[in-house]
């Protein structure tokens, strides 16, 4: 007996039944924009005493109306025939919970995916999705640089289970990436291409359509190569990877989606089939999101668009300020990165809807000057993470990317003089004031003149 697939049926029937009754009521409004849908989509007040907002279903398990109903649910769960037209109910919060399901209904709308799965963290979304699709002997082709946690997961855990991992660099073209794959001697075992674009912290862009073309080329009828994109940096507003051929979009919902630096959560978006399979393993890994965090994220989603837009407007002002500052050597901001090189321009034009709100800059000097700047900030918090309402600053070389080998860091421009900023929704004048006064404290290194 395949317990896995039967439990999934329970989930699928539950959400289908939810959507069907919902559809009749709101059919005429189905083409509303995501920001409008975030206020109520998927929630039926009549099921919750008329509460205008979805309550927190802080419960581990759900009561059956009768022993007969419980028996019927379990028969349906085990796929026994004779339950045509009967509606499956809620069972247990590791499998299904109204907050988690309604959150998922809303999350999928931004990327126009068929389905979404919510997780306890970005890392659990990444780990669960990758382990669902990768088996010992498979090859994972990934882009460098990766988020530190993902880098560790790929190199220490996937390899431990016999997955072969091969990296390429943002900026390499189709031929170069294919060559890396072919030269590895394992191209036939390619199962997934995993991409982070824009690359953190330098904002280099990767062409998702290029990855999709490679995936198609190495797919066989019984072995589809999947393209997975970690869209945390630009999503879900400013980049929609599914439209460019990606199969799975992953999020750390801790960042823009949560947006207030007060939750850890994650998500995966894609087709019903792909997300269905990921949800099956989520049930047995236990990496699902909890009801309270689901509720907090529903609240966050209502302001997602205005928060992200406000941050992007601020980021442009900060980038302009920094690019004219005599103590700043170079600014890494999508608005500039995309202008420098024609290939990056073409990727930017087709793939991005904004310059985003993340930027980095090289301060003139090294670690000493970067640290003086960071230590003298008065408003901007010295902290890792990103995408929150408040601006944050950090030093990638010694913090988020401290584990990356020295040579690789140099190649990726993650040097001691690099500072990363996540721009928030403050009045931009206050952010610039803070940067200005902290830069004033930085003494320029004495340059020795060679006579
Ligand atoms: C933060 C982050 C993650 C990990 O997410 P958690 O919610 O911290 O588990 C993964 N990818 C990127 C790009 C991130 O910024």
C-alpha cells in the first residue's frame, strides 16, 4: 500500500473542495491583481463565525463529526473505492491546516504557479524540494555564488547522499556552462539546474531561459531535468522564473514575503504535479509551516507590493548617492550592473521588472574601512538577512560569505572592501544621512606614492 500517494490525495481533495466552493462565489473577480487578492483570496468568513480575517487555527489535530466520518476520511486516505463525491476533511496540522492552505493559495498567485507549498524556513523549502527530486548518482548543476546555507547543504549533505554537484559562475554563457557539464563526464546524469539570480551580493544576472535550454537538451523522455530558481532576492514581485522556463521557484519567506524581520519561513511554487510531490515529502520530513507563522505571512502579504516598491525607490536614491561619494570605489546595483555589459542588459530586460532594493559597494580601502563604516551606523542595523522594513548592513567577506574559499571570493568580487545593504522603507533622506555620517568617520588609507 502506497501511503505517500494516499495522503497526498487527502490534501489535494481538501484544497480542491475549498477552491470549488470558493470559485462559485468569486468567479467574476478571478482576474484581480495579486495585491488585491492578498486581502481575502481563499478565505471563507462563513466557515469562521464571520470573522473578516482568517483566524489562527492553532491546533495540532481536527475533530471528526462522528466515528463514521473518521472512518470515511481514513478510507479515502487509503484510497478505498466507494467515496465518489464525498469531501475530504482536515486531519492533522502536519498534513493540512487552514492557515497553511490559504497562505499557499495566495503565495502561488504572484508567480502564476498552479500550486505552492509553505515551509518552516527557506532552508527547509530548499532541502525538502531538492531531496524530493535528487537521488544518489544524480548530478546537480548549480550557479555560484550560492546563499551560504544552500552552499553548505549542497556540498555537505547532498554529496553525503551521493549526489554529484557541479558549479558554474554567473556570467558564463550557454557554451561555457555546457562545456563544464560535458567535461565532468556526468552530463547524462544531470537531474537539476539550481540557480540564484541576481547573485548575492554582487547582483550578477543568470539567464533562466539559458538554463531551461540546457535542461531540455539533457532531458530524456523518462528523465526530465528540472530548473529550480531561488527567487528570494527579487521575488515574488520583480522576477517570475516560471515564465522563463523554471520548474520550481523557491523562497526564503523570511525576507521580502515576511518583510518585518520577525519570522523564519519558506515557500516553493510550481505546477500541481511538482509541488504535489514536494508536499508528499514535506509531510514525512515535517518541514511544513506552523499555523501562527502562516497567519503572520498572510498579514505580511497584504503590504508586500507597497513595501517592495517603497524599498526599491529608496534603493535607487541610495545607489545614486553612493556612486557620487569620493570614499566609494564601486556600487553593485542592478540599475548599474545591467548597464555595463550587453549580455547582462539583455538578461535584465527580459527577466526583471525592477532594479530591486539590494545593493553593495566597495569602500576605498579594505576590512578596516568597511568595519569603521559599519560600526558607525546609527540607524541602519548591522545584521545579516534582507528584505525587511528596516535597512540592514553587513560585510559579506567576513559574515554571509565567510565560508567561501579566499580565491573564489576574489573571483566573485567578494573582497574585504565590500559592504552589502538591504534597503528598507524609511524616509530615504534618513538612510542617506546615516550613510553619510558613517562614511565621514572613515579615514582614507594613505596611498604610498611610488617615485
Ligand atoms: C535567507 C536565504 C535563504 C535561507 O532562508 P531561511 O529562511 O533563513 O532558512 C535561502 N536563500 C536565500 C537567497 C536567502 O537570502
